[in-house]
C-alpha cells in the first residue's frame, strides 16, 4: 500500500472512530481488501475485523501474520457472511464470533466444535428484518422460538442479534427495520436462558451506520466508508 493511500485510510478511520458514540464498536469489513490495507487499519486502531468468506479469512490471516506480524493477538475476527455447514470446522477455531447464526444445524456444529475446545463460542443470531425470502436470517416474529431452540447448546454463547435490512434503501429507509430488530433485542433482555447473554446489537453498514446507531446499534460493520470502493471483480 503506497504512503498516500495509507494516509487517506488512516484519516478515514480516525474520522469515523471520532464520530462513534461511547459504547459503540466498529467492525471493519475486510471483504476483497489486501493484507496491506488491513495491517494499516489495525495500526490505526481497528480492533475488530469482519470477514465474509471462509477461505478468504484463512488466507488473509496467514498473510497478515507472515508479512506484517499481525497475528490474531492484534485484532479479533467476526464472521459476518453466510456460513456453509461443511466449512464450520475449518473456520470456527480461526474467528472469535459467528454473527450470522440462523439455522439449528449450524448451531449444532458450532456447539460441538466449542465442546471439543472446552470453551463457549460467541454467536449473534441473524435477523431477516425485511422478511426477504431469498435472504438468510430468522424473521423477527420467529426470534423468540429460535432463541429457545438453541437452549440445549451449552457451549454456545448467544450474545445478541445482527441485521442488514433490505438492500438499496439507505440509512433513513432502513430505520424501521433497525427499530424492529432493536425491539427483538430488547425483548431478549427478560429471557432467562443459560446460554443467552444479549449484549450486542449489530446493525448498520457504510451507508447506514449512523441511522443504525440512532436506532440502538452498539456494533456497526463498515467497509467501503473506511477502505474506499472495492476493486472491480
């Protein structure tokens, strides 16, 4: 990464971090980003990295450690993409949280992986707040039943909810979907379940993070607004 681009990246990161309210965390989305860009982000104060693809995650982690000395002690990784069951065992030891849990089968495999390691595995449940049939996630009205179905998985640590909302609406257009997800999150506060610790509400991306915070998000996922446009495929 050339010095001019690195400086611009540092300035964008500094600017957004300065605008985040106390209690709101930033997860930098690293989809299609280079190890050099990610290394600069870590050096600039980014402590959470969000990845979308299993193989890309593993490749990036290896290169960051080899080329920049940026091992997993430098930043925590959250998996924010759609997760296939046959890739969970490769991924689970390499990320600190799976934020897209929406199927009992995925929960069962993650629970088994965590049991083998003797630790609890943090997850967020993905909410399909737009009720879009082509998208992953649990519909808002089904969240209580789905959360209850996870009770047998003693090695999962359900830390809250995540939503994206329908694409193309922009920040203010997404506020009703964020508000409904916040209502689901607030309802979890009174649920007594041994593996439920609802502390994280992850909503908002580059074009909607401010609206998400206004609706109660305490974790935002930002990629383009930090790193600039993704390279053309």
